[in-house]
């Protein structure tokens, strides 16, 4: 672990390689698990505001859950998260013709319907951020379903922090990211 400003960062994000491999995993991170994607307090209002523009991109199952439970819900851990369909898949997930799970919010963004890409927790994955009173922890979340992404990252020699560069800058800013790059260069 090392400290950058008010963050404590796991060395794994500069040591481990990762590139999403949707061909292999089919977006399993959006459909497996027992909790929705973490949603920051400031993102809850955004989800409510964009719902009508995102709705045309969603599956009926997701629409039904969102309209019954809301655009976001309180998880078992007391934190905000996206609602789930069948206690498994994110309500915002769409399924392509080849069976790959994708984000309906991101699809709406890519089609120009909205200007917000998706919750930052999804954008950052496999990096997970945990806010504490004084510091923020920035960790790598190792999940077996992402083994193909680790293999592809190794093959392409792309460290996690480079794979999620845009998301890290979105979350922490360009100066923070520049400091991270410096630490990574010195670490090698």
C-alpha cells in the first residue's frame, strides 16, 4: 500500500494487468453476485434524473424492478446500489444478441441520450473505492470471473491503473493520476 494525498492505494493496481475480455466473460460482472453496483450519494439524483432517457435502452425486467423499487436502493451494507433483477443481475443491464451483458446506462450515453457514462464504481472496475473518515482506500477487486481479463491484460501488458485511467481521473483528478503514474514508474 502507498499513500497519494488522502488515498491509500493497493500496489496491486500498478502490479497486476487487466483488460476486460467481454468475448470470454460475456459481462458476468453485471449479472453475477448478490449486490448491485455501488452508487455514490451524489449519483443517486443523477440516476433518478436520467431514468426516463435511459428507460428505452433497458429490458422490461429491469424497468419493472426500477419502477417498483426505485432507480437505486439501499444495500445490505447500508450503502446505495443499483437494484437487481432476480437478486442477481443489475436492473440496468441489457443483453446483446450473442448473450453478452452490457450497461443500458452506458448505451444511452454512447447513443447521445445522456451525458453521464455510468456509476463511477462500474467505470472503475476492477478497482473498488471505499471512503473512510480521513482516507479513501483504492483496491483491486480480484474476482474469478475476470480471470480472462487478467490473462488478456498480461498478454497486452496493460496494468490495471492504465486500463481504468479515464475512471481514475474522473474519480480523483488529473493531478492524482499523474502522481500515481510517477509511483508506478518508480515501482518498476
